[in-house]
C-alpha cells in the first residue's frame, strides 16, 4: 500500500474511533449519588446539625473524583460545602464509594427550608430537599442552644424491597426509615409492624419482635416478611418468598405502630406480568436528573463492595 494511502486509512480509522468515543460519552448516563446513601446522611435534631460521611456514586466518572456535598438554603445559597477525596474507596461496575474530607459537619442557622446538594465536577447531581422545624415544646426563644429541632423531608415517604437468597429461594426484605416523628406523645421508643395486602387480603406480615422505632432522626431499618401466623408461633413462621410476592394484583404494605395500632405508612404497588411496576423516578430517562433514584443499593453485612437490585416504593 502506498504510504499516502496508508496515512489516509489511519486518519480515517482515527476519526471514526474519535467519533465513536464522543458518541459513547454523549450517550453515557450522567453520574448521580445513590439514593439510599443520601437518605442515610447523618442529621441531629438536638443540635440542628448535618454531617456528611461516605456516599455512593452511580456511573462514577474516571478518577480523580471532583465532588462536593453541601447544604443550601431556600434561596440556593450555600450554608456550607465539603469536598470529597479524589480517590475512590471502592468500585464495583458503575458504582463507587466516595469519602468526604472531614470533619464535614454544619450547624444550621435556624428553622427554614434547605436542601442537601451533591455535586460532581461543579454540577448538581442529586438533591434532597428538607425543612428544619422547632420540635414540639422546643420553641422557647430563650432556650438558646438547648432547643431541639426536627428534620422533615423524604425519609418517611420511601422504602424499598431487595431479594436475598435463602437456600434455593429468594426472600424479599423491606427497608424503610423510622424515627422520633413516628412515636406517640413523649414516648422514647416503640415498635412497628408490617402487613402486606394483596387485593385487600393479608398475605404476609412481620414478626412482632422486629421493627424498632427510636427517638431522634430517621434511621434505616430492614426486615423480612413471613406468612400470616400467630405471635406465639412466630418461631415456626414460614418465610414469605419472592415467588409468593410476585403474583399479579394490587398490593399495599401497611406499617403500624405496635403500641396503639396507629398507621404510620402505606406503600401501594402493583404486580403485573410477574414483576413490580417500577416508580417513574427509577426509570433511566426520568428528569430532572437530580431527582433520579437508582434502582440498586449496596449490599450490607459483607466485606465486599457490591450492589443489589432495589424495588423502590413511595408513599402516596
């Protein structure tokens, strides 16, 4: 082949490769922060503080990572912002764990509307809006730093189902967030129970010994479901499996407070064609991107950084 033709061929191949690379980059999903790790951000109502720690990035860009976690007020003005380390702590496929440069704690100036904003390369990636309110009995203007506050936001609105293997079956586990706002009066603790209904009939429930509610900000809780059983026979309760769950019909997960039976949450969803109809916010094309929820979460109780499919539910 003539040298000139060879150079022309190399140039054509290089241009094609560059065009493909640009197209692939244009089509690649923009990075976001995994929703569960955002909901798990530490908040302390007693001191009106927010503290950032480890979080998970989805569609993580190539290192070095340029990320920041901040709190902004109702006008979008930053109350405080903190950078993440540039090196990933762990990676698995499109997921990566990032660590904040600590200490990364901010005390909010007072009641109002705020948002947690997680940014990548200077662009907002994920946003969690919330409000800070004076707790009942804590509005004394002369109490100073001793006043207690309550964080109100998306924590009670969301839950998810994940599947875990048990011998030759898959067992659905429910994850949700409970806290002091779920307690009655001046109670410092309580328990919650979960009942799963299909077309109005109870098909599963949690064990009475599970489901703890503690005072303070919302905390993540996880528990399995079992076929309906009497409390005194809970030790022999039959596990509720994925195949039991994935029968077509209208479903509702009802969360009640054990002390008085008060309904705390209702998560409705539909099973059709052997699958749960997903939330719009978990669909790849959902916009705005800052409100997208990745339908996966990191696995717990393991030394490996891995993820599992999560079926997110939203209280209506």
